[in-house]
């Protein structure tokens, strides 16, 4: 099974896969609207706008597992992100990233790329960089701001 075969729920709760993103460089992020790292939406959007035309996508998966920091409905989360950060990248349905109910996508990502502290995701705004072949090239903890990942994104975009 590859990353592209895994089922996810889109923002309308429809089951889909990531196959439409095959051949693109992806930054998959678990997010929250009420987190100290929430301002990273601005940096994620800047990366998205700068590199989208080269085959780059940011995939946003809201997560309420850490401190109840994404308690809103999908509509409330979408409105918050649009109004406060003018985000235009794809947003998916809210997920769990750890535990028995972890979304298969995040179980896969953690298995492919653990951190120095183990595989569990420690907080919102953990980021996974996926190359054009669907390989997990990098994992970035929440303290790593999006701008610090740009060189890795450019390298992934330039690889064939």
C-alpha cells in the first residue's frame, strides 16, 4: 500500500484518496485554529502560493487531539482560516493523529518517518514532506516554521 492508496475524508466527509496528488510534492500538516502555532497558517499559505504552480500542495488536516485546540465544525474551521489567514490550500476533515482512532494516513506517515522522540505526533503543526514519488522525505516538529522548510521543498520540486 502506498500513500496514494490510503483513504481520507475530504472537507465534506466524502471518502477519497490522495491519488489526485500523485506526482506532486506535498506538505501534510495536522493543524488547529486555537493553538500557539496557528499563525503558521500564514507561512503555509505563503509557501503554497509561491510553489503551487511548480507542483506543490499543502494538505491541511485539522486535529482536536491536543488541548481541544480545534473544537469547531468544519465550516467554522474553514471560515476561521479563510478570514484570518486567507488560506486557499486543500483542507480535509478533522482527524486524530495518534491512538486507536488515528487516521490511516497519519499512522502511515509516522511509520515512515518517526522523530527523535518516537513516532507519536507531539502537537499540532507537525509537518510531513512528501516527494513526487510518494516517499516521506521529512518530518518537521511544530516549532519548525514553514519558511525553514522551503529549501527542502525546492529541492523536492527540482528532483525528477
